[in-house]
C-alpha cells in the first residue's frame, strides 16, 4: 500500500489508509477532543451538521456532514499560512470496515495550489501518527517528520498541482 497522498483536480489531496479497528475506535480519534490532541491538534468538532470546528493550530470551520462512524466532513479556514489564507476548504473523512481493519479515506479539497505540498506532507505526518497510536506505538516527532516529507511532496506534486 502507498501511504502517500495523491493530487486530485489541482485543488485536492487524497489519502487512503488501512488502520487497526474497530471502526468506532477510529471514529473517536476523529471526533473526540482528547483523542484529536494525541495525533493532530487540540480542538473541537461538534457532533452535528452546522456545528463548529476549531483546532488550536489556527483552523476553524463548520461541520457539513456527520454520519457516525462512517462520514465526517467540515469546512477548513486558515487565515495565516506560509502560502496565504486558505478560505473555506473542505475536509472529508470516510471510514469503512475492511475485515479487522478500517479503511480511512481523507480528501482535503478546495485548496489553493501553492498549499498542496505542505498540506499533503502535514496530513501524511498526522496520519502516520494516528496509525502509530492505533497500533500501540509512539508517533514520530512531528517537526522532523514534516520536514522530511515536505520536499517529497513538492517533488511528487510538481507539474500535477
């Protein structure tokens, strides 16, 4: 399996990962504030369509789809990034049981092209951390992992974004 994200339609990055189940456990890591902080960022994802999304890393949004434990979607707005603001992007999480594993599909769309490589590297790093936690391992240090992945994504997405 390839853990790298792929570019979709010049404004989206797409990931598919297989994680240890059960599905309700994986869902909790996408929606429970305490568990989100373990692998991604402290924050809140309200448990209903129209609810607020806020991550301490500087991201806000609104829940646009909520169907536990299979679908979570929310808007994503960041005012300050190295590539300028990211207004009203969309993050979509889909979970499906696959034997003893859970297929996680993540699509981050409606992004400005210059941000694709950084966000691809960031999501890759975070998903690696989630996989480690779900497998009972300690995640890698975030900054070095991101710094290693960022040039790889710049190269992979060159000419496709």
